[in-house]
C-alpha cells in the first residue's frame, strides 16, 4: 500500500500527549512509519518540504525532515500539478491541503492520510472528485497494521 502522510500526521508525535486522541494518533503514525517497507510505501512531495520549512520550531522541522530523507520524492510536472491544485482549491480545499492532495494523486498514492477533521470533512464531501482515497490516521493504521 502506498501512503501519503499529511504534515499534521508527521507532527503529531510532538504535540502534547495528554489528550487520548493525540496519544492514539501518535501511536498510529509511529506504527505506520515503522511498518515493513514490503507492506507499506510512503511518498513525499515538494508540498511536504515547503510546509515543513515553515515550521517555527527548528528542532521539530529537523526531525520531520529526517523522516522525509528516508522516503522517495515524487516529482510531478509543475503545470498539471498547478492546475489540479487550483481545481481543488475551487472545490473548497485550502492552500496546502489542496497542494498535498494534488501531490498525492500525481504520486499514485493509494491513501492520503490525515488527522485534520476539516480536511476529512471536505474530502468526504468531494468524494469521487478526488483521485485518491482520503483516510483518517487511526483508521488507516488499523487497516494496515492489523
């Protein structure tokens, strides 16, 4: 299975672990990242690098950058990526969310994984207009790690 993890998933292990949801999502993302590469492949994109570079906490950005270094970089053509990103924005997705989804589609991901409730709601509304399945982090982890 080819997964595209949203930045919110990759940042989850650095969030305050007091809330049960945050702890569950942290375990889910760490479990996915540790999964055997013969079962799970991750892709990353320029959107990951751009968004991570905006992280105000340098140590957190560096840690996420380390995870990226182990993942293949998808390099879609700029023109079609821009067109698809603009289309997704017209349909209600915000800047980085639209860019990430467009990158996941062009990279051939099976699932775009996120823990962002707003993004999940918009993706559900868009349904078949998306070319990649959008999955909630803990649900995808249950599916993959079971």
